[in-house]
């Protein structure tokens, strides 16, 4: 609970992607892992952004900082991890953003028209397969989930969120032994 008149910084971690197309769902899978494994302070929202529809505009316009996790086709080998800020994306960008990031960019443009300009960081990974219909990530991309989560935590550190405020939930085995 904050002090009267003191506004708490709001942060959203948004995973976007289509979980039905293998690695295209990595952003959603990262958010699901964060939800199942950690408890976050109330000022941090974990959002399953799915395919980044207009329903995210309210969330984006209400936050100060946003971390977007998604598959990114940047032309590197599968499994390559990217991190960039919204202000680093220009019309000359050589990186082929996923359709979801284009949707996210449109949402940020709409939020800007409403006078809201959150600080936005994209964390992405070069997918191995985004065309095969399957709810399973490829093994290569699944192995990178912990590295993506670590990058999310580093971003939160830079935003002033103390790691101690994020509590790792007990696994079923640990809970049984208590």
C-alpha cells in the first residue's frame, strides 16, 4: 500500500504470440512460467497478450514500464536472443518483427495519441519453427525460457524492482516436505 499522494510505478510483463504455432508462442509461455513459479509485487502485472489485440491498449496506457516478450525474426540462427527498446525501432529497421510486434507497435502509437508513453523493452528470441501447428515449443527454444526469464529479471532490476520482492513459489515436492 502506497503513501497518500505517492503514485506507485506500474509495470507490465506482456507475453505475446500464438501458442498454436510452436515457437510463435514463446512470449506467452514465458509469462505462464513466471506466473506459475513466482509471486510478484502488486505493481507488476503479468499479461498473456496472445496475438496483441486492441484489448491491450488500456493496459499499455496505464503502465509506466512494459516488457514485451515475443518471437523475433531478426535473421540470426534460431535461439538467438534479442533485447531492444521501442525507441530503437525505426522505419529503417532491418529486423523482421513478428505480426504481434507490429500490433504492439500500433497499440503504443494509439497510447501515445492518448498522451501515454510508457518505457518499452522488447525481449525476443529467434524462433526455430513458427509454421507447424503444435502447442509444443521446439526443444531449442524451450531450453531458452530460463535465459529469457533472467533477462526479464535484469530489466526489473534496472527499473528498481528488488529481487527480494519477487518470491519463488515452492514446487509441489518442496511444499510436501514442509
